């Protein structure tokens, strides 16, 4: 009976993934703050503590159930024209994502190029506008899938014919995203940032069937802050919200960085976040000079906890950032706009 329930669960999840009506969320990370270009195109070149950065993300989700998800990304961005534009600069970058899920190896591959413009509003605030465009595609190995009409009374038999109306096993499309950010940094000890992004503004067509299914626009907003309370402690509260079709995601939490050395060259970090009706996320990390490594673990709090024993996902974020040899911030007073050690 247990195997029957597991098999039915697999079929249901795969069916949701290839359904004509796509209502699930896009690829995402619990460490959204370590995946800036997938969170908001206006984050391109928006590097509060540097001028350039590169990063990678890896997420392994639901490995304890028969339909695991493995999501990976790599990105890089940098600032241009810092010394030529008055109180502003241009950010350029790129990001690649890849996700593999389910017994049918449902694979999603996306690549985007990003550009953003950042304009200082006086000496204590910054407005950013960003645009992102690229190619996305999905493919599935239909031969590895089984469906409800292939149940022979004892097990799912892939040799039996199915009425599922597949017309193709791969789709590709052009995709566009836009975003806006605002940052406020009145002192060296306080930094506040908020942003709004709209993904899939061209609502591209995506389906394995003979239909006109279009991806719903995804709306994402965030609010975070960085507060330096002493020479050894910086706290970072944040909130994140995303909505696509009838699916919503809300995350709220707090992390902190502790200075292990006088110059901030060595730091440890930790935090806890809550994704509403889904999971509690625990975070630990270590920073050495310009390299920051953070590890998080999702503890399932939804009804799925009975199936995966609360083992939701683990995630790794690695970021390298730095300043150009000329550390000037145009006519502003600081080389970086967020609190630092």
C-alpha cells in the first residue's frame, strides 16, 4: 500500500510539472540574497560592498522522496562608467540556471544577459532600473514517465499505451524580465534596500502539448536592511514575496555577521528564515577576505513533512566580490554603501 501511495504521488507531481496549465513557481533559492540576478534584474551591478562579483548556487530539494529537484546557477556582474557618469554607473552581467527534477528528468535551462542603470539621488540614496533578456528551454524524457491510464491494477506499466497528448519533448522560448530597486544609506551604520521585479513580461508560450499555454508573469518584491550595531556585529533583517498565477511565496528572517578579525577579513554568519506554510530555513556561513560561503537547510513544515521526514532541501551559496583598484564612489563619501567592518 505504501508503494502504491508513493507511485501515485510521483505521477501526480510529474503531471503537475507538465500540465497544460502551469501554476507552479519558477526556479528559486532559499538564499535569494545570494542569487541577486535571478531575484531582480536591477541588482545587476548593484553591489553595495564592491564593484564586481561572481557567484554560484546549488540547491538539492526533496532528495528523501522519489522526485528530487536539483537546481544550479552561476552568475557574474560588474560596474561600468563609474568615473565617467555623474553620480551614476551602468551594471552588466549574465546568469545561467539549470534544474533537473523527477523520474522523467524534467530539465530546465535558462540563460540571461542583464543590464541596469544606477543613479545616486544625493549622497544617501540610489535608484536602479534593470532589464534582462535571454533564452529558456525545457525538455523531458517521456519514455521514463508513467501515467494514470498505465496502471494495470498492481503497478504502473510503461509498456501500456497512454492517452497523454504529447506533441514534443522539448520547448524553447525567448524571455524578458524587468526590475527596479531603491536604496537608502544615511549613515555608515545603516542601509535599507527595497525592490520590485516582473519576470516573463512577454508571457512566452511553454507546453509539451498542442496548446497555447503561456507562462504567467511573476511579481517579486523584497525589503532588506543592514545594521551595524558594533565593530563586531552586523545584522541583516529581510523579507521576500513572490506571486505567480495562484501561487504565492513569502519569506521573512534575520541573519547576522560576526567579525572575527579587526579588519573584517574573517567573518562568521548565521540566520533563520521562515517560508510561510512551507519551511524553516537555517543558515550558517563563513567569509574570508572577498569570498563568502553560506550553507542553508530547509526544514519542511508543510504537510509534506510526513513524506520527507522534514528533510526539505540543502543549499550552498558561494560569492566572490571585490573593489576596483580605484575605490572612489564618484562624489559620494564612501567606497561602499552598506555597513562593513
